[in-house]
C-alpha cells in the first residue's frame, strides 16, 4: 500500500547553512520493501525536480526504541527527512521488525534489505547508489552503523529480496548508538558480529558519532572506547560528545548535532552547494562554560583555518551587539589549534569569533603538522571583515570589525608580533612567548616598535622557556600599555589541557572583555593586581593612563 502526499514545508534550522530550499517535495508513505512482514515498510521523500535528470544523494533514517518500539512516523525524524528532501536529498524513513516479532538479527537484515530496495529503485527515484548515507538514534543508531561497517558480512543480508544489489552505504551517523552490549550475560552480547565493535578495522565508511556525556542508557565510555579503537585501526570517525543525556544526540542537542550532520552528509555524499558554508563541525568541551554555547567549524570559504564561534550568533547579537574577533596563531607556528581548542571554545562561548590557523583535527597527532606563515593572521582578518560585508554569509553584519585581537602561543606569539603593525588589531595577547634578542617567524625585538595597542604577556613562570624573553619585552615596551601576567606553576604548556582551558582561558576572557567590550570593571585585575580570583598569578602593568 502507498500513500502519496505533496508537501510544502518550512526548512528546519536553515540558518545554519544558508541553503536555498526546494519548494515542494513528494512524500510516499508505507511502501513495502519486503513482504516477509507488514512491519517492513518505509516512507520516501524526494525533491520535485522539473526537467532534471541528475542523480541525487540519499539519506536513510532509522528510528530508535530498543529494537522493540518506535516508529518511522517519529516527528523528529519525519521533520528531518522532509528537511533533507528540501535540501535535494532523496530520504527514506524505515520500519523494521522488532525482536518480539523476529529474533535478532532480523532488524539488521531488514534495514539492509531496505537499502537494497532503494538501489533496485535508484533509477526511478534518480538516486546515485554510490551516494547513500544513513542515520539513526539509539537502536536506530546501532542499525545505521551496522549498515556502514558490516557490508562484507553476507550472513546478515537475510532472506529478503533484491539480493543482486549491495546493502553498503557511503557513510553513517550514529546518534547515541549502542556499539556493543556491555553486559556479557545478555545473550545478544555473545554475538560481536551483530554490533559495530565486531568490525574494528581500517577502511570502513566514514562515521559520525553523537553521544551525550550523561547518557544513562548508552554508556559514554563504551562509545569513547569504540571511537578510540576505530581511529587506532585507521578508520575515519568524527565524534561529538555533548553534555546531556540520551536525547541530546537526538533532539535536545540539535543546535550542535544538526549542523554537524548537515556538514557530514554534504561532505561525504558530495552534495555541497555554493550557498553552504560549513564543511565540518566539532564541539570541544561541550561548547564551553559561557552563556553562548560554541562550536568549532571548518568554513568552505576559509580553508586552512578553524572558526570557533557561538552556535547561535543571532542570540548574541540581539542581546549584546556585534561579535568581537580573535585571530589566533599556534605554538610551534604549526597548522593546528587542536592542542588549545578547549581554550578557544571557551573564549568563543563568552561571545567571540575566534579564527585559528590550521585545518580542523579530530584529535592530536592524527596528521603531520606543518609550519605556517605569519601572514595567515592577516588572511584571517581579511576573511572575517569580508564575511561581515557579504550579504550571503552567516556572519553578515554580525562582526565587530573594529574590535579585533591578535593572539598566539609560543612561536604563534612571535607571529602576532610579526604582523603587529596591522591597524585593525586593537589588542595583542602573547601567550608563553617573547622575543628578547631572538628572531622568529619574521619577528624580532624591532617588532615591538610596531605595537600600537594594549598588549598582555601571559607567562608560566621561570620554568617557562619564554619567561626571560617575555621579561625583556615587557621592559623594552615604552609607548603602549602592557601587562605582564605570570602563573608560576603553569610552565610553557600553560593550562590549555585543563577543563575549559583553565586559568589561561579565564584570564584571556577577562582581558578581551576589557579591551574589546569595554568592561572597565576588569581593569582592577590588571592595573591594581586584584588577583583574589586568580591566587596563583602575579600581575604587573605600565604605560596605562
């Protein structure tokens, strides 16, 4: 039985990607993909393309419910499948047999049969069989991941039709996915071939896992373990761990998970449109501790950088005005900010756009690091100014281009000093760095003469290799206001690895709020050494009026 409806609906969360929506989609309901059971039905939504013969990518949605409940009519997934259809995907929402009706692994066999059905009907629906992705929540997340990782296990194909077609998919998103049964006494746990944990190897299709850190049903440490094992084996796994419970990877955390899914499917199903900006999403430290939860983005228009910014920029702008900017250079002058992403996310969560040099990384040392030129800081400023003026950009008229800070750690601090004469810079933050008599990254003590705005040196005590150089810089600076903030126990690595970036992140926010947002109450910390909230620090300042 089929039921067909023609729908015109609003695009859900379109602001994340600035997508031009399809005006109409065709929704066909209750299509049988296997006559073994009335449960084996699916809904399919497709864009209404006039005169277009181009093949389209597809996304398969699989509902949760502990393999014993739930429905393809679930409104969260119904809205998502309609929305993705309006983006140009063909989308399916699949029912499958519950374990009360058919014992495990029948549910796995069913979703594999549904994919084979789609490939058998690919010409009819103008689907590219090589560009099919899938996603599901909870039990549905498990089934989506099994579609991705177990394609070579023919024993899981079952007895359903369409055997001449493969059940493989190009990529999968698992939302709170059970990757294994943690209790070995449960019979299902005795079959690793039924679980993603049984398929740890290199070359698996790309995966995106979304997990709540306080999930009482799918234990986060098991998801963590799975991700670590897959990455160690050499497979491509993106992982977003969000503060919250079982639903946070389903509907409660859509502000994070939806743009991550959008970017993931666009990247791996080759569906990027000119209007789409976000290429990849990461959520370090659950979005930071500030009022405006933040994430890290790879922007299509800015290769070679990561942007850390509030998820909902409109919310910040409506309450506080335009967002100030921090451009950031890394330790070693390297092309990665992964080592300081906790601090940069924390800064962004207090209402800043941070543009950091280096492509996004899933975790430290997952690729070789390369040195970068200091001019990339200028490129970052050029980009953010251009985005503010671009009516098609998500940043349009949201950036305070008159409130830009340049910051850098170690060699990155030298990179900041190398571009110190850029008039757009309104303050400098030099972290565990200083020139002294040395030359680095195109900077030297002569660069101090180019300073034209307040500068702060944050140092990790005499054990910090940059301490003496920073002291020399502080003494040499005669014209601009300068602060020397020292945390003697921090060392050269500062507090970047601590939760939310530790004291260096807190101190950075205080400085930026004073210098870029005009929070004059913060001046007592820096000018009067009022460090009662920072008892491990000492503070010196000069040249302030």
